[in-house]
C-alpha cells in the first residue's frame, strides 16, 4: 500500500474531532493498511487517520515488535500514572515528558467490524492514549504543563518544518464521505 504524507502541526485536520467509522468495508481495510505502512516507514509507535488527512476514528500502533489497529476506540484508564518521553510524527523532533495513565483497556473494533479489547500498560498504554487523543483533536503538547508547553511551542516555531506548505491532497484513495479535511 502507498505511504501517505503525514500532516504536521498547524494543519486543521489535526484539531478536528474524527467521525466514527460506520462502514467496515474494503476502503477501511485499505486505510488501515496505509496507516500501518506509513507508521512503519516513518517510523513511529502509532499513527491516527487524521494524521494522514482522514477524519475517521481509526489508528494503528507498533509497540514491542507488535503492530495492531483499533477502530472507534473507547478507553478505560487506570488510576495509576506514568511519566515519560513522548513524541509525535506530526511534531517531528519534539520529545517531552508527558503524564499518562499507566495502563488502559481499549474496546473497539478491528477492520472487519469484529469487537476487540486491547489491554496494555506502559508504552502500549501511552501509544493507545496518544492516538485516541488524535481522534479527538488533542495533541500531546496540550497535555504538558505550562512551562513545557511554552518550551515545545518555542521549539516548534524554530523548527525547519514549521510553516511549510501543507500537503495538497488531490484525490483520497479512501471513501471518507467528506470527513477528510
């Protein structure tokens, strides 16, 4: 499947709430394959559909040598907290300490519409929370304390990629029914 361009900070699709998937069809399977291939090529620990310009509630992850995906996720977070470095493919080069739940139970569907439940802790929990945030238009820098957020925004403004022209998407290979921005 083709590698898709990853949308960067400043692209409005990253701040829009993604729509639930209603059709578990060939187009969705192609989207999951594109997300997986793009994530692995980047490389990254996860990638959400809005990061490639598709406003649907789908993401992939690659943690500890295992790739997976989740459609229409619903999370239950542990009360225990973890702090750790976090980065994002839509914010290249940035890494900041970010607080997340230590473990998560994620319920949703696979690309065929079968119900699934994923339980993870530490890095997998972090990846699932990070990607689910993307589906709600939330970036990890939004979760930083004030000082770290200021430092991150300064680093973004000084980065080589900030302010570059946004990618032009001529025709999406996915039937997004107008949900792609």
